[in-house]
C-alpha cells in the first residue's frame, strides 16, 4: 500500500456526476494506492502511520505535532495510478494496482481505521473509482510517501 500524504491548509474533492463534494480545512490529503498483494496488515500499518505523522509545526516552528494535536481533518482519495509503472515505453502499466474486488474492501477498512484513530467527524473521502476533481492547497509544501512494504515488522 502506498500513501502520498500532503499537509494542507485546505482540500476538497468534487464529483459532478454524483453531485458529491467533501472539503477539509487544515489537515492532510491522503492519496491512497492499493497494490494487488496488499493485506490487512498493510492497511493497518499505513493508516496508523498516517494518523500519527508529526508533520505539523509546534510553537518553535518544528514539525512535531500530529493531526490530533492540531485538531486537523483528513481527506482520503483512492488513486490506483500510484502504482503506475512507466519504466518501459511512455504509457504506464497498472498491472500492480489492485483490482476493485481487492482494493475496495481495503480502502473501506482504511477509512474505518482512520475514523477509529481520529474520530468519525475528522475523516472525509472521495468515491472509489469515480472521476474526481481534487483540490489540494499544500501547506509548506510538505509531502510524505508512506509504503507498507517498508514495514519491517511483517
């Protein structure tokens, strides 16, 4: 599992066909890619790491505070293209990205875990598989990549 985590002053997702929108203020936008061989352990590792990342500035302007510490929100967007491989040719291959029957349950469990970690009202989402317009006002800029395959405890 791969998460591109961006510290934001605001973020939003808009889906015209579904008449859907979700917006956050200060917090994190998480672009979440799910790989075909990801497991519940991968999901738990990435969700817990995202929930606990200390990338918000304290009174000394040091990145020392977590989402909970700053009462921030999170916007989770599924993004299979994070597993696009463009090493050969110019058209990316998405063979490593999980098929919906694997990805959807892990995506839903990731959201559930984030809600458990942060509080239900702090978590907003896009819609899995939808064409979305995503607004990200990156604060810093601060962008961190978290990959579950780096979890040595497995």
